[in-house]
C-alpha cells in the first residue's frame, strides 16, 4: 500500500453513483410495490452496500483500512433505470472515493441478483464518482505562485561551510513541490543579533514568507525563536501548534520545539526545527495550507 503516514487527517467525503437498467415497467412496479420474491430490493441492497463500504479494504488490495464514519445509500427511479447514490464520510488521512464506488457497485449488483429471476434483460450501467472533498485537492485554488520566499538556515557549522545544508534543501524542495519558485537561500550562525538583523533585512527587502530552520530547541545556542518573536506584530500560534501536534504523533520529542510564527509587516515568519526529520514533518504539517494566509491578507475569500 502507498505510505500515507505523512498525510494530514482531515474530513473527507465522496459521492458515487451506479445505474441498474431494467428492461420493462413490470420490474420497476414489482420493486416499488415490494413484490419481488427475494424480498425488499431497496432495503436488501442498501444493507449490502453499507457492508461493502466498510469492507472495501478487504477486497481492494491497495485500499487502507479507515474509519467509515457516515454512509448514506439512496435509490431513485428514472424511467426504467434505478439510480443508486452512495455518500461516504471519514476523518482520516486518505479519501473514500473507492469506498463510495464499491458501495454503489455492490448495491447495484445486489439488486441485479434479486431481480434476475423476473427480468432477463437487466444491465448494470455506469459506476462513477460524482464528487469528492477533503485533502489537498480542495485548496489548490488557494496556492499563490508568486510569493517571494527566503529560507534562512541558522547553524554555526552550515554558515561556516563545514556541513551541507540538508534542512534548507528540504525546505526548498517542499516549497517547490507546492509551486513556489522565487526562493532565496541564506545561512547564518546561531546568534541572536544576527538572526534578528537578517529577519529585519528580509522584511525590508519585500520577502513575503521567511522560513527559518534551526535554533528552536533547548540548548544555549538555540535562540531563533527568541530573536524572531519580538519582531512579530501579529503572532499566528496555530501554525507551530499544528507542526508540533503533527510531530508529536511521530516522535515524543516534538513537544520540545519552541518554534513561533507570525507576521512582521506583510511578511510571514516561521521558525522550524533544525533536524532534517523535524523540518520535513513541520513542512508536511502546515503546507500547502499555510499559503492561504496570503489570500486572507490580500482580502481574497476562501469558500
């Protein structure tokens, strides 16, 4: 199965439909009047569809087990067709499109089985996904691609050229993954005055997103949040709370990060951990969702 451990848990919804085509009006009448010998077609097929939604991962190899937290199955008659509509909700890391389609397919197949003794011309028509919501796909319209970004690595060894800037590379790679290309890279020592001076310079230079990596821990040289916090005119505490919460689900040490985030002028400043793993997890936790702040700043509504 695909690794989804890096994904965010969000509300995800899907609606799928399937069509059972009958060959005569007598079949439709028997269904509506509950005269089918095998029983109530709507209720039996609905029960089968509910079970199918829950058990999708057992029959589709690459589907993940997930909590199906809401399922609605309805039938409507359109001429000689019976249309099945299945809606599935979950709060999880991956979507429920296949669950909804599997439920629709099994509902239609159950009706086929119940009606085949009285109608030899049955046919299951299209099984299709009508809609889905949740996950990153919902907010792609909110991605700004013109944000000017500075990535500042706070590290004595990196700034002196003694070590490669692995964390800065990770930040840049993930920024580019989300469509951001105007990226400036900087490495500075772990020094309060240097961090603060560089932050002010970047704000004055018109940087819109300034991502610091390193110096958020508890050693005496970890001063990045202390230097950045006084510059923030509007803190956005939820950003780093989300990053720490995401990290805490993966390592018990995430709670020790002291990162802060907020606006200085029109620039959003973030202070991320210095370890490659901490940086990767923090970026996965808040991107691309964080990019919505620039639309809010510019007065663009997010529906």
